C-alpha cells in the first residue's frame, strides 16, 4: 500500500498546475532576464510584477 501512496505522491508532484505551466513557458520564452517579484498564493504562481532584461553587447 505504501508503494501506491508513494507513486501517487510522485505523480501529483510531477503534474503541473496550469499556472505553473504558464510560468515555466514564460521563463523559457524570455530565455534571459530577471523576475524581480513573483507573487505566490496557495502554493501557485499568481503574478510576476516586474521583469527586467539585461542586454550585453559583447
């Protein structure tokens, strides 16, 4: 029974909430930058208030 419970816990851990998926997609899309403030509610990302991006010309 413990194995099934552990498998269920692992599955829940690997399953992303749509808000988590959107955050990851956003991070992959910008590729470089700094998320200055990330608001979390009930364990889920809600809002990135400000995003700064540095551009290096070398």
